[in-house]
């Protein structure tokens, strides 16, 4: 039976049926909060769209045909087409032949590899085969404490390095990973594990501690004969080489399941405040409650923020690029960060925002976790031009997500100043999210250009998953002519065509805008966390320009970071 | 009688005048249903060519391919190409061979129209917007970044076109436009992620699945849920609009299940 609200939403979407303001608000609220509902709706309209397209008659696109001279010449070159068809057929045969032999070779290697890996350990749960999946980044190594790697085939990431699915073998020391799903995992050697995905790890032996924020529930540690699934917050696992292990939940819940030979659960236990710790012996098929011994488990690796040190010529380089406004965050007198460009407005500090200082003397703004009141608001207004374009530049270092963090976090927004529509954005930079609740690729930067100002719509440009928590990144979002560009660490990370009517004479300028840093909307309050999207981390050297920067300027600015000074 | 002729006979017997009337919008146009029926015949032709019923030279085989393709309008939608193939075609277009863009249109038209049709009701508007998207893509081809997903780039242009389309529609109330904008923004990520997996092959499978639906569900699916369609179908089936929505919902569940089985 179809959900009545789903039916109403479909009727509204497809049939111009207006259910009235109250019902509309209720539907929007559910769409925002209920991921399953949203996905169900998308599934329905997508299937309806496909059905409509495939069942409709083939269109004749006369303008397009005229433009490309397609239909007129299509029949003239039949011989060439024939040759191409033959070549294509031959090419495909060759590719298939090679593919078959390659697959056969890979299959043999996989079988041999699996046999060698499994033979001394007996049963291994399903999932082992996933090691061969595409090497997409799934985590970053945020801290290495006295780590010594086992020699061999395992990965040996450095601090700040990206982790792809694969094998990790530690002789000693402690490694802490920040997964793009939001999960933090510490591993202490000696340890041997395979990282399959952002929420699935296979452990042969070692000590593990995982913190799983809201939205990333389901993080699973597999071991020979059992698995531990986190249902939220924090657990530890000590797995001896012999197979016995201890699992303890420090906060929240986790489930432990013994697995049969086919990988299915044959018994289990729920760990929570009432039953905190168990010993798992897959050999005898037993899970026994044991007294909690938190000291026997490793602590979670503490996040250490790297300092930002900049060359003495950085400010000169920025000023040479003629910014409209430039805030260095070197002082916070009377709650104001001065503008380095004479006559331009300061940034007013809101909430408990404060400055921090590096050993080398550079200062930056610190926005702490779990405080949604923090932000900076420009004490004036600015109308970024559209015909020439504009740019927003800053340095950013994101924290690991706190328990209350929303997936997306706001960096800088420009909003039409009209007080009645104070949340109508003209431009917006944000980190596109960590965790599975957000639809965008995790740890990416998003730059949005929206004209005319509105609450929704506009043109987005996303980077790939390039923002590593704990590291400083140089970010520039700009409109350059008809293109929106996003630069991360001096390199073009993404671009999109700007809205096609942007060059109309009436759109040469925009409207006076407020500049808000560290939160999405000025007046939204908890629990509307999605409208606040509080930034947690550090920001520095914010500059806005009434013209786009050149790629050389951006690269030069990004390279003016110097190595941290020893404390 | 060849295998193809036998299949043709069966198809002709099933194609009632009413179906043909419903499907024919422009003179000479062929529906995708017929296209896929054509695809089946086309495959049979190739079986005949390559599996022994007709032994031919490669050139003759190619000519037959063209002949059959023209007959069944198979050039309408080709299989999705590799990214490198797409980029090779784009290079050709940028070198001035604009007619090569026709290959891109053939490859991406159906997924793009499906994407647009998930957000725009009237098929005519969907097709107009699709043409606009291809024209904009052609005009801005130099800004497409190599290595990116061309389909995603097209959908990005399509999003802008859809936005403008709804903003310029006078028959909708401001409140409804705002509501639509907000819904579109909320689902944008999910829709983009799902659409990235669409392919002409999947749509071909979907049509096969539609053919396996029970008659009542198939009628609902053929009609769609746009505008007044649910009310019309409800009247035809002597039931309520709510039931029509539920029938379509059930049909969609069966179609997804069928697609999964086809893949497995």
C-alpha cells in the first residue's frame, strides 16, 4: 500500500495539484527529515520519467539537426559509416577476447590468493572478495603515533594520506583513520586488517576502537567467525591472533553476531549500558558476558589540528590581487575582525567564536564543535558583480564531525540583504558533508551561485572528496565569465557552466548582500540544524574579490603556505 | 520463413490500430516500443548474418546493418559508449565535424529525456528541453572538462533549463513554484545519483518488464500519472484516483523486481 504522503507528494509534483500550504509544509518537512521517504519519492519519479520517455514517440529535433548538419549529411557518407561499423565490430571482438583472457587470469589469481589467505584460518566471513573493488578513497589517516609497518604488501599511509580499500599491517604503534562516512577508527599494532569500504573492515588480529557518529550507524568490523556492528557512538575490540576476542561498548549500542559457514548470523548479543562487554569465542560458538575493563582497550586517537603557517608575503600577494574585502583574523578587538582593505567593513564575531595562534605567530578563527551560535557577519554589505564575476577565497581546516554535527557545514555565504528574505543566497561555499545522510559525495567542497537570489536552485560545482579533516586547505570559489570554478589547494577541482542568462544587461550587477561566515542562515536556531549547518574547525585569510582570480594567482596564494614551525 | 519473419508476423498481429494511433505523434515517428521490437528483429538479423543463415563479407554485413538500422530507426539510440569514445567524438566536433555530435545525441537522448521526464510533465516540453540541452551543450562544448562524466554534465545543464522552464510558467501559482523548487533542491542529490546509473540497456530491460505486467497494471503504466491521466484511467477502470496511484506504485515495485532479476 502506498504511503498517503507519498501519493500526495507525487500528485503535487506530477499533477499541479495544490494540497494547500499546511500540507505542503508537512510534505516538505517529511522530505527533509525522512531519508527513506525521500528515496522512495525519487525512486518513483525516476521510474515514471523513464517509462514516460521510453514509451513516448521519438522526437524530431529540427533545430538541432540544422545546427549540426546531421540529418542532411547522415545518408551521404554511408560507405564511411559502413567502414566504421566494421572497424567497431572488429575492435569489440578484440576487446572481448582480451577481456575474457584477462578475466580468466584475474579469476585464477583471486582463487589462488583467497586459498592462500584462508587456508590457515579456516572460515572467513563474506566480504573478503570485496578487496578487489575500485580503489576509491574511503578514509584519511589523520594520526600516526609511533607506527611501524609490517614489511610486505600492505599500504603504508602517512599522516594526511588517503586510504583506499586494501590491506593494513602494523607491527606496533597506533593509526587513526577518519572515514568519509564520518567514522573514526583507531588501530593499535600488532594488527592485521583489510579495509573494504567506509563502513566495513575485516580484522585478523589487533586492537581497535571506533567512534561512529549519528548518520554513520552500521559500521561493521568483521572477524573470522563473527562480526561487530556499531549501532551508534563508540566501541572497542581486542582480537587475539588465536580468534578469541573481547568487545566493549563505551557509549551507545553495538551488536555482536556469530556467523555460520555461509556467513549468516547463528547467534548474537546486543551490547549497551546494561551489558557493556563480552568475550567472543567463534571456535566454540560462545558469546559470554564479562566484567567491563575499559583500561584493557585502546583509546581513540586524539585529533591534532595542524597549524597554518603562511609566508610573510601572503598578505601582500592577496592585496596585490585587489580584493574587495580581506580579513586576516589576526585580531579580534571589540568582537571585530578588521578589514585589510581601507574603508571596507569589518567582520563582527557572533557567539563564542575565538582566535587561535600557531607557534609561528599566525592567527585564525576557531569555531568549536557543538556551538551553533558561532559565526562572523560582515558589518556592511557588498554587491558582487555578475558580468565580470567574483571570487571568494579562504583557508579552511575542518574538524572530525562532532556528535551533533550536520553533514554539510557552511563556510561563507552571500545573502541578499533584504531583511524579509535574509536567507536568499547569491553565493555559498560549504563542505559538502561527511556521513551517509547527505546526498553529496563526502568530504567535497561545494560552491553555489544563485541568481536571482533564492532559497533553492542555482548552479553548483563540487570538488571530488579532497578535503581531509585535520589538514588545512586553500579554497577558492569563483564565477569567471560564464563558468563557475572551484579551486582546492591551488588546483581546479571542478567547474560548471553558469546560468545561461547571466549575461543579460539587467543581471550585470547583483544586489547588496550580507556576508556570513560559519553558518548557513543568519536567524535559524536549533533544532533546525540543517538551516544552520555550523562549521566546526578553523578558518583563515578570507578574501572576496569583485573579479575572478587567475589560475596563476590562485596557485601562487596556495603555495605561500610554509612548513609548520616547531613549538 | 526466417526467424525474423516469424517474429515480424507475431508483432504485426499484436499491433492493434489503437496502439499505433496512440504511439504516433509525428509523421514517420517510431515509438520506443517499436524501436525495441525493432531491436529484437535487428538482433535476429545479425544472428542470421553471423551464425550461418547468410554468409557475407564484412562490407556486406555492414551494409545490412545500415539497411536494417534505417529500417528500424535503430540509429535513434545507440549503446552507451566508453568515456574515451565520447571524448573522441567531442574532439571531432570541436575540430569542426559538428555532425559527429549526432552520435552524442543518439547515445544520451534517452537517459536525458528520462531525467527531464522525471521532473517535467508534458512529453512535448520534455523533448523541447532536451533539444535545448543538446544545443547548449554543443555551444559550450569547450568548457566540458575531459575526464568528467558527460552525462552528468548534460544533466547539470538540464537542471538549469528545468529551473528556467518552471520559473517562466505562468499557469502555476507562486506558492506551487516555490514548493516545486524546494522539493527539487531536496531531491537533487538522490536524483542525480540514481540517474547516473541509467543506461539505454536498462531502459530496454524495463520495456521487456512492462510487457510482463498484468494487463490492469500495464494499462496504468502506459497511461502514466501526469496531469489528468490518473482521473482518466480511474474512469476507464471504474475505480478511484487513489487506487490508480496504488496500482502504479505496485507496478513500479514489480518492474524494479523484474529489473533486478534481469540483471541477476
